[in-house]
DNA sequence: CACCATGTTCCTTG
DNA sequence: CCAAGGAACATGGT
C-alpha cells in the first residue's frame, strides 16, 4: 500500500493542526443535526474541570450544529431548547471543547459496534454513537474553554503575520524550535511540523529566536504555513474509515500521497535520523530540545 | 526491565 | 513579575 513505511508505521497517532483539521472536516457532516440521547463518561479525567454530572445535565437533548477547529482544538457547537415555566421554548447554545492530546481519536461508530478499550466518553446519538477514545487520556472533551484564551494566531487564516511573528521571536533567547512549540506564538504547530518547517526554511533549530535575521523570519513564517497547508491537503486525500482512521495505520501524515508518482515520502526530516538529507545527502541528525526530539540537516540548516 | 514517544499544565528556579 | 527548564500525566511499544 505505502512504500517505505518501515518502522514509522508503528508510531502512535500524533495530532497536530492538520490532523485535527482533517478530523473536523470528517466529523462535521456526520454530527451536524444529530441529537444527543445520552452520555457516558468512562474516564472523568478527560473532562478536565467539568464534572460528569455537569456534562450529563447539559448534553442530552442537545443537537450538534457544526464542528470547527481552533489550533489543535475541536469546537463542537450545540443547541438545546430550554423549556421555561410558561412552556415557551428558549433555545440556548453552548460549546464542547475537544483536544486529542497525543493519542486521542474521535469518531462516529455504528450503534452495534463494540466500544474501543480506551473509550473515554461515549455520546449516544439519534443515529450512531460519537466516541472519544484515548489510550493515554491526555486529551480533553470539556465544557471548559479557558485553554482557548491562551492561543496565539491561527496560521492558516491570515491572523499569523510576519510582523507579529518577528516581534514575538525577538523577545526570546530560547532556541527557535522550542519557541515554535509555544501555542501563544503560533497556534497549532507541534513537534513534527516544527522540525519540518525549520528544514523547509533552512533555519537551524538551535538558533536563538532573537538572532533570526529578517529574511529567516520571513522564510520560516512562510514555511510554517506551507507545511501545515500541504499536510491538510495531503490528509484530505486520504479516505477515512468508519472509525476515522486513514490508511493501514490511521496515520495519514506518514507514508505517501496515493496519487504521487514514485511514492515520495512527505515528511523530510522528522524521524529520519541517520538517513541522507533529500537535498544534500548529509545525514539527518536528531537532538533533544526541551525534552523533545528535533530532526534537522546540519548542512542545509546551518544558520 | 528500562526507556522512549506525543501535548499541555503545573511547579520550581533564576 | 517573567522567562526558562523540567516534571507529571498514562499507556504501550521496543
């Protein structure tokens, strides 16, 4: 199916902005108009500060209106008609905030299908069952919106400007790779696309953020947008099965586009330590920064 | 058995 | 007060 999958196929799902975007596009038409019959919380920790009883009193009877994305978060818009004492109907809207953490998945499955082992929240609908499952339970499905307030500009809708990016980088002596993971600087970049964007821009991940020249800032800004946009496009070409998985391993961001001649691998440096750089042949290197892996080409990313 | 992986939040240190 | 660094969270794969 995929050439060159190798050992990377065993890596667990790692949702960053593009993966969440594709998931949202997948879920929106499935959930739109569906009414909640019941909710079952199997792992209260994933609700964050929201109590299981708060969720159980809010969700049943509500209808999904639409699903949207903000950074790596999913935002479910729901509407519920509240009855007043006079018997009149007073519709009220509220939002459910989802985050996949590192291993989370969300999908709509048939009523009769068995629930996955790590199902954290199960929402029974008028048609089908909406499941949030997460092996490590680092993600969230909650009524609490506080994390959204800390997010910086969205990279794909014009909010993310070169000027703002340059100003934010100037304030820090930290390595630029570490800064890219700060969601207040640009929201949605994770460990994989941070390495990819730096490689594409030809900027060393170790360079102090404030030392980037203007041309480097501009290239990095463009590279962040480009790698995310291309990943969304790539993921959009992958058919998802009923559980929301794409391809053999549910990892649409690994492997190759099915319609690409020669099955060229899409990620250039991530998880490629010891392999030759596709541009100059130098061995890709792996280093640790802020307790995370960074992959880069020491020749193409010298400054 | 020991160690590694991802994202976010919290705690400590300077 | 803020920047920066590191631990914790939970689980499974190697």
